[in-house]
C-alpha cells in the first residue's frame, strides 16, 4: 500500500522526527539567500501564457508554474527544464529568483517548477518514501505538452538539496524522461540502490566541501534516516554505467573544480560530471548557467 507522509504527521512524531523536519527545511531555503540574490517575482508573459505564479496549473496532487522565454512567439518549440525545489519549499521559490529566471531565458528553455506534495519529494530512504512522485513528474510533462509548444528532446531535470536527491532518483529509475540531469547538494539516501535502469545517463553533480546540511560523507537524520555518502554514490554511477576513467580535474566558473567520466551507459553516450566548491549548502545561478552551456557545447 502506498504510504503518504505529511508535514502534520512529522510534527506529531517524536523529537527525532521534528529534528528531521527542521533540517529538511534548512535544506530548502538556500537557493535565494546564500547566493546573495534578491528574490523577485517572475513577470514574463503573465497576461499571455498559462501556469503563472498567480494561477499555477493543477496536476494531482499539487501544481506547477511555467515561464517561457521573454521573446518566445508562442509557436516555436521550446526545450523544457524542470526544477525540483528543496524540502519545505514550493515552486514559488525558484520562480521568485530573477537571476535564475534569466539563466533559463538566455538558454531559451521553458522553465517549469512543480510543487512537491507536502513540500517534499518521495526519494528512497527518506520520510516521504513510498509516494509515486515520478508519475507526478510524468503527468506534469504531459500537461505542459498540452499547453505549450515543446520538444521533449534534451529535456533537463534540475534540483537542489532534496530536489537534487530526487533528480538522482529520476536518473536511476526513469532515465528516459530527461536527457540530462543536474543536481546541486543532494544525492542518494541510504540504502543506496543496488542497480539502476539500463541505458546511458548524463549527470552533473555540484556539491560544497563545507556543506553541513547535506555533507559529502552523509549523516543520520534522527534515528531512522540517513543521507548517503555522495562520493560513494558517484562511484556507483560510474561503475553501474561502465563509464570511462575519470578525467583530469578542470576549473569551471564561480569556484567550481570538476572531473568528468565519459561513455556512461554504452554506445558512447552519457557522462557523469562531479564538481566541488569550497562553500556550503548553496546553489548559484552562475553554476546553472555553466551546466547548461556544457550541455549546449555537447560536453556531457
């Protein structure tokens, strides 16, 4: 039977569960604040196109917001980028980030932000495990396709914190939904998966060396849940997809240091890129911009 977990259930749970709620909430807050970006409301096309901040499009059990590029004519097909928010937040958080909106506008993506049920995502090993959020994302994509002129080729899934963990889950369980996966500060929870669906995977992972909310080495959350070891998770990706050896470290913009393993999944396709920075639990729009440029250049 499918298990549903709500915030109210957490608040009635023992003290360890309340601790888990507070830690998860911290994990969802940093997109705007730690990047020193002033939160602003998205205003593109509010009078013309559907699924706005003020009238989001309903898809059970919640909804999503979509923002097309400013100069879109409403006819040419757009690529789709779907952003998974952190725990305790909603679709409004990324949509209020002017700098982030500008990145997707520059790359000519339809920027879609769904709201996870109970402000979270069903990731294996987490308190909300057991709900079919992957089907929710399938339903969101289907609804987007009915309302906007889009192509699903090279669609991108992005996420921060618990949203980043959900991106790893999508890449593992339904790699056919998105051509590319970009995760910030979130990976597998324990127990790590034994295997993923066969096929190539394209994954960019960015993580802070000083991240205290989702540490690279993992940590327990209360007495029941455990964030996984991120380097171990990346090693799993490379081994399970038979990637080539990791290349040399190279510098990327805004303080990132990265390594790439290519040929992940056979037929020469796919890549796993691991990037580190010296900071904590943050994501910067400049890193998103660089990752999308990397896709456009065909490097990963």
